[in-house]
C-alpha cells in the first residue's frame, strides 16, 4: 500500500513537471527537474562553449577551477563535437571535478549560436559568467567581485570589467586592454547599442527568462546577448583587468580590424540579422530605434561597398538565396520613413527649424540620406526579381 502511494506521488510529480516543461521552451526535462527540485543549485554558472580548442581548453578550465570565491559555481561546457582532442581533455577534468564540471557533449556540431543558446537555457546559476574555450580568467577573485556587485546592486542586470586582448602570435600585434582605460565608469544601454564595449570573458549576467531569447543565427552573438540582458536593468562596471581574450587564426574575429572587408563578405548577412533582432526588442522605444538605425545604415553601406569592390557580389547572391533578408532592409526603410515623419511633424521641431537651420543638417538630412541609400539597395533587389516586402 505504501509503495503504491509512493508510485502515485512520483507519477503525479512527473506529470506536473512535464506540464510545466511545456511552458518553459527550450529546457530539457532533466534540467527543469534540477531547477525545480535540486536543493543545492549553484550561485554561478560559467558557460564555456568550445570547438577544436585542444591547445587552449586546459588553460581555460584551470582558470575556472582556481577561482577563490565563497559562491558555489558550476562549469557548463558546450563541447560542440570537436574533431581534435578537446573532448578527451574535458573528460579528464570531469573525472577530477565531478561536482563542478558539467559537460554537454554534442553528438553532432550545432554551431556556436545553437550551442551557446542551449547552454544558456540549461545554466542553473543565479548569475551567469561567459568564457569561450580559447579565452581564460587571469584574476582568481573575478567571480567573487562580480557576484558581489550584482548581489549588492539589485537594479543591475549585468556587469563587466576590462580584458587583456592579445595575439597568440606576438608578431601580429601588441597586447591591449579593452575597453581602453578612460575616465568613463558608467555605461548605459544607449552606449551599448552604439558599440559593443563588453568583451565576452568579462561579463556576468543576472539570470533571466530565456524563452524570449532569439532563435535566429546571427553575429556578433555576444553583443546581442549583452543587449538582451541590458533591457532588464543597468550595466555595471568593475574597474579591474580580470580576463584574457586570445586572438588566433582559428578565431572568428581575430582579423576583424585588418581584414574588415573580408569579414563583411563572410558574415555581413549574419550581422544584418543581429540588427534585425535587436530592432525587434526596442522597436517601441524611439531613442533606441534611432541609434539602431544609424548603426544599421552604416553596416548596409559598408556591405554594399565591400560587395562592389570585390566584384564577386556574394552579398547580393546571399540576398537572392535568403529572401528573408529583404524583410530586414524593408523594415529599415519603413522605420526611417517613420523617423523622418515623427521628427518633422513635431511642434518642437518646427520651432527649432525656425530658430536654427543647422538642426536640419544635423538631424533630418542624415536620416534622409540613410533612407535614400537603403531604398536604392532595396530597388536593386526588386529589379533582380526579389520582392522588397516581407
């Protein structure tokens, strides 16, 4: 009789958990049970996505393990079906630190975005720290300082610190600190929309509901992730250098400054997608939209210039192969039109225009120029037989 009652209770609990699961998109059933019932959930999750980092992964894991903190933490590793010895190195650490190392071994390569997105949803910590397998921490007090900051400042959604950027091949360039030391110690969402000043291994987030996190493949992934979290609170800054970002030939962005046009030809389409997803988050906030559209217009112009210079027109072909991108450009043009209408129809604007003709040149003329460039780009797509409407 007693065993039957236990069985009935377990069955009921299982059914309840499964029902909740259907409302929590993206979480595995096992992870959901951990989140609901595990009494010793870690305070911090370090997410480390890795692929073919045989040369670097041990240094990253050692820098995690040796953190000096009174917060409990787990190391969630998204091992994306590496073809070198990365997995065997992780298995060794898993055996040595079974209560800390939590690997997710992929049976097939998911790609960086899906690998990261799955890790983000399976993280159990209240705070989430990021560090890819080819980067590492350089300060043993990093987790302690950042978690202390977020615990003390409940209105902050994330915090970051300075990072040492270096080339694996020292002959390619000198080390630098990012962001550069300045007098600025306060950073806003608007600053982040203008430029990504947060290096991936420097950030710590306050955990959020990730059911609204975009499922679209995009670049830069970390920039979108920072902005996603920043919509929920302020951005904190801890003025210490506590992580290292490695530039090497196997990295996605290692030649982004010296080979900008090649980067645009390779990844311009995914960069457009990032702007589209960010636009969707803030489309009801005129101030944010204005910043987003300015950056997006510059990206479109740079992509067109790189495409024409190469005479390969790879970007145009990608538009033909991926019609959804036309929707991005179309919405940009529509949004630009609305921006012009809202600015020029306001009473405040008319008064400014009467008093100062320079206001026209500073505010409206750049937007009109941007709209004209985008409209021309859309027209070329339409003439190629691709609809410019979503």
